């Protein structure tokens, strides 16, 4: 089994198959390149060129350029498939659920202030111990929670001061 020069990768043909004019042209191109690179003398080039025109099979063409870097036979062996290496798994830290809860409760209008503060403080304590993500969400939940609590305290003070 050999691979004809210029055939698509993965397409293996029998060496005894008849060569087409295009295969002869590609073989001539290889010989011309080898001659211009100094790999062949003028006499070798003329001899091989004459033999290319009389070649009938891929094996005949391959024999003419087998000692050159590129020829109609392609590489003698298929390249080894990619060897998978060992890769460390990505160490993606989890996001703390209480931090998410603190942020959600802080965004909820009016009644989310106290749960946001409780969840935010609890989340920050867990994040310090476990190294999870979400500290920014916990802080945002705390800020929103304290703002809601402050708003409620202000509303209560204004209503108490208005009744006096």
C-alpha cells in the first residue's frame, strides 16, 4: 500500500494501480525541484525524466523519487496519532450559595434587608474557611441589606416623629 503523491491524506491506493498523467506531472515537478536544489545531476535528471514518461504504475513513479525528500509514494509510514498527555483538571472554585442568596435578598425590595445581612455575614465566614468564590456578592448583599434596614429605620423614625 502506498499513498500517491498529491492524494488527499488518508486515501491509500495499491502500488500496482495505473498512474495518470497528473501523477506523472507531479512526479516531474518533484524531479525538477530536486534538480534545481542540486540533489540530482543533469544525467540523473534526464534519465529519470525519460523513465517518468514510460512509467505505468504508482510503484514505477515511486521508485523514481523514493530517494528524494518528497515523492509520489508520500511518507513511508503514516504519522503517529496525537498522543494525549496528562493535564491537570481545571481547579474551578465553587461559588458560595449563601453569597448568591445574600445578593438576591439584598436586591429584593423592602423585606430582603435582614435576610441579606444574615446570609452575607454567614457567606463571608464560609468563604474565609473554604476559599470559595463569591465574596463580592456577599459584600454587595450586605450593602444592599444594610441600606434596606437603614431605610426602614428612617421610615419608622419619621413616622414616630410625625405622630408626636
